[in-house]
C-alpha cells in the first residue's frame, strides 16, 4: 500500500506542476495585452512629446506595439468628455487607461496644443476565458491522473480475474508480477497464498493416497495374522503371531502419528513467536544428541562468527533434527555438518556419504511420502518419507531457502538450509 500512496502522490504533484506550467504558457499568450499596455504607455508618452507642437500630425495612424498593430488618433481636447477627476489626472500629465466593451484605450494630453493622443488596445482575457482556462487546468490534471490509474486498474482487473479463476478451481492460476507494478506486494502475496493453497490441496490428495497405500499392507498382514492365530492350534506359535501383530500395529501407529503431525504443522506454523537464536549452539546440540545414538561419525564445523537468525527454536530444532535423521538413515559411515555466513546469509549444510538422492530433480524428495524403495530395502530403513516434507514446510514458514544437491566432499546427499541473518 505504501507503493500505491507514494506513486499516487508523485503522479498528483507532477500533474499539478505540468498542468500549471502548460496553462501558464497559454495564459501568458492570452494576457499579452498587459505587456503591450506597458509598452504602449511608453510609446504614447514619447509620441505625445514629439507631437506637442503646432501643426504636428501623425505620420502613421497605426503603430506596432508588442508585435501587433494598434490604431492611434489625435483628438481635440474638447472632443472627449471626461469626469472631473479623470480630466484633472489628464491635466496633471498622467495617462488615462479606459476599458470598454471594445477594448482598452490610452489617452495622453499634449499640453501645449491641447490635443489628446489615443491608442486603442484589444480587450484582455475575459471572465469566460479565465473560466475556460481553469476548467482546462483541472481537465489536464484529471487526464494525467487517469494515465496513472490506467495501469493500476488493469493490474486490479487481472488480479480479480485470477482470483475468480482460482476460486473456480484453477489452482495453478498465478499473476505475472512486475516490480514496477503499484500493487506488486499484493500480487506477490496472492501468488504465495495461491501456491500454499495448492500445496495444501496436493498434500491432502497425497495424504489420502498414501494412507490407503501405506496402511493397506500392515492391515493385510494384521488380518492374516489374526486369521492364522485363530486357526493355530500349537501354543508355541501364538507368541510369534502376536509379535508380528504387535509390530504391524506399531507401524500403523507410527504412520498415523506422522500424518497427524504433518496435518497439524500448518496450523501451528501460522502464528509463530519468532525470536533470535544461535544456530551454532542449536546445530551442535542436535549433532551431539544424534552422535550418542549412532556409530556414524558426525563432524561439525561451526561458524567462528555469531550465526544469529530469527525463528521459532522448537521448529528450527525439528528441522535440523529431521535432516540429520535422514542423513543417518542413508549414510554409510560419515556425516559432515558445516555452518558459514556470507552477505547477510547463514547457511547450514548437512552432507553424508550415502547413495545421494539418485534422481535428476532432488526437489521431488520434498513431497510427502517420497522415498527410495531400493535404498529402504537394501539398508533396512523404515521410513514414511515425511522427513524432508516436514523440513520443507517449516523452511517455507521461516523464509529459509532449502537446497538439495550432491555432496562434493562425501559424494552423497547434501541438504543446505539458507537463513537470513538477524543482525
């Protein structure tokens, strides 16, 4: 909204200055008789002195004054009837300026010959012309403001059309933004909102599909186990089937907990109490906690400078822990964690020596339930494929740039979290 206010103020100021300058030029042309009046007064006084001798006559009955030719006449003193006050002014050597419907007339007294020199000038700009110029001034301002409003109305119309199409179910509808647009912030927020809604809808579709897929196998095994248990007559086999049933129930319970956590994530993240926190301390604490429960070597290279960012500690901790957990699941023996800051950014990179992402577009791993079946089978990793999806969702709400690449040092996966430094 600030952008609109500033641009409107600039447009109005420029419109007033521009329209005022244009009207002033026109008015000065129409008011030329005012300048001609001053010139005619000087010329009239000079002619009056030259003609104030007996038998002197005008050589030209018209002279050029201010670029225009105006008629001049020599009259006898008694040919003009003037009020006493004006006659006294004329007798004192002052020039008279009289205005009538025909125009302006200048009178100069020739005292020695008792004659009067008259110079006729055209009528100055009348009231109607002044009103017309005033209306023209406001019309110019309105025109210039409309020039400013036209692109704004177009952008608002595009925004309204996009919102209507989005409301009708076209979730891929977006607005082409431009930094010069008066409503750039609104358009950007609309696109962000549309993307988030589309992500939520896609997540819901994916969740429903994943629930039916991931629950189908343990449910089938559970039913098979119950049927086998009811038909099993050997007491020694009961414990084996009960253990299998318990494992299937545990797997289903774990999946349900992960689904509920992911479903609640958006609601919790919508109103985060952000605070300043040190990534050095947080990452080192997470790494030490994981090192205590693994044989893998977790090496941490902290930033020598203060790596302070703005975020919610619990969810930033969740994000780091999920990335570390993924690295531990797929790493062979070594994990590197590094923190460095540059140009107002703080980057946390977690690399492993595992198989890596193994696909051309690592961003696919950010989708819920994205997991590699081959890696899961080969390494015996039990995963629902929600780790990076949760990391991605938390990163979006904290305005953290999530980068998935191949580790140049270890050859496995590299997950980098780029924070904005809180200086």
